[in-house]
C-alpha cells in the first residue's frame, strides 16, 4: 500500500508542478511552497532523538505552547508546519528547531529519527506516519476530531484511514463522539483528552488603551464576504469603535477597500492598524498578524467570524471568552463544538437574527470559560519519561 501511495503522490507532484511554480509567487505561499515542494532552505532537523511537534497553521502552533513548555530541554523540541504564519509563530519558541514539512515524496529522505512524533488534529499525512514508524518513533495524533460535517467523507474512505491509523500508536480525541468515530475508522489506542486549547492562558503581548466612553466591537477572524454580511445586519452606535480582523492576510487589501467605503458612507474616521496604531479612529482594519489576543483584552463585544457561512465551521471562542467579552457567533460552528461547550454565554445565531442579538447584547451576560482542561494526564500519555524526566 505504501509503495502504491508513494507512486501516486509522485505522479500528483509532477502534474501539479506548473501550478506550484505559479503559486510560489503569491505572497501567501512565497516561502512555504519553495520550502515544502522544492526543499529550498529546508534542511532536515540537525539532531535526532528529540520531541517532534507537527501542526498546520498559526493557531495550532500557538495551542501547543503548554505542551512544548513542559519538554524538559528546549533544545529537544522540533516543530514542523505547513503555513507561513505557522512558521513565524513556531519561531517564537526559544531554542526549538523549526522547519516546513516537506511534501510526502521527500519525507523518506528528509526525516531523521526522533523519540516521539506528535501531530495536531487532521494532519494525517500517510508518509509522515509511515516513515516515522519505520524509523522507530512513537507516534501520537493529538486533539483529534471528526466533525459531523466531514464524517461522511471519512466513512467513504474508511479503508484509507484504517491504513493510516495502523501507523499511529496513540490518539487523543477531543470528545467521546470523536473517539467512537476514530475507533470505527481503525484507530487502536484512543483516549478522550478534551481540546488542548482549553489548557492555554491567553496573555497579551502588548497593551492597548481604548478611547474613553467607547464600546469596542471586534469582527474577529472574518472570511470572504463576512464583513459585508455582518455590517449589513448590525447597527453601530455612535460610541462604538469597530475593529475588523480578517482571518487571512491575503484579504487585507480587499477588506481595506470595503471598510474605507463603508466608513465614508457612515461618516466615520478610518485607519489601517499597520499605518496608525493610535487606536483613536472610529473604524480600524487590523492588518497585522498576532494582534487578536491583544485586541480581545480591550474588547467589549466580539463577533466571531468563520461561522456565518456554511463550510468553515467557526473559530476558537476560548480566546475572547478568556477576557469576558460579550460574544456572538454565527450558527456554523461544527468544527468548534467542543470548545463552545467549554464556554458560558456564547450566543450563536442565524444571519437573520444577528441584528436582534447585537441590539440587545449589553443586556446579556459576559462570556467565560467554564471548563479548563487538565494537562497532566495528557503529558503522561504523550511524553511520559521520554523527555528526560517525569512530567
């Protein structure tokens, strides 16, 4: 099976080469594609026998912090990622070796043996797990989940997942339902550990001050079309300061054009955060990365994006709830159900009900994290004594 998969992956790579060459010139992929698909400046980890964490993006890398900080020797930490924002966040871990994960066909020649491979959520790259076992690594799938939205697809390809899970030693699922679905798909040793994002403390890296008598309203992690949708359904008050934080940097320019026009029509002052960090304008586009937690710290109301159009599945409500904001989300939160169950007073609504919820939000209770995870059992399962001392 592994041989046939490798041949197929090679054929797909050859067919995709023209597209990869084209995409590498786009800002979003300018570093990740050359590193992952052409091995540019992407040497193997320089040392063996470390603890290797693999995650996809910025949020996943950040959520690993409670675990990475428990590794007794920071020099033992290895981190691989998929996205450029994930790479930049991984570099904030002092002394850790950080790499882009190469495409599948390069892994047999690129990977060095580590003690343990810990992979986040849905990063089920077959060759990653296969080669890891061939080289004698312990393999762990962390924070595993299968949403209602995607379960049918998993079932259709159950034979593929049974093959992949044959190379995974331990799976830590987010919920009992996830565990049942994973066992059906062939997972062997499955434990329910909750979502590791509930272990985190969300500490601002900068301190901002809001204007006196202003209510700060944040549109957070918005996706294509959500800024227009949300702002067409809510009525901002004269004392509202609006901060819009798009999910993806490549959308900053499009959102800037929209917000500039919106501000003119509303008679509001507008600024891009990257050009004016004074926090005095009525409407602000946050067009820099890594600021969301800092902005949550001064927010009064947060409308969480990725949830008003079907297909995305919502975003992490724990970050805003940690700061006790009034929290509103759309109805499409199928990827974040476990996290929403850990939050009190998060109000989810359909698009047509958003105006009604927003108009009354000051009368509703503030959000709060109700259930915090216990990291100790998780550490015992995935690290044990492998990092040099008991954890």
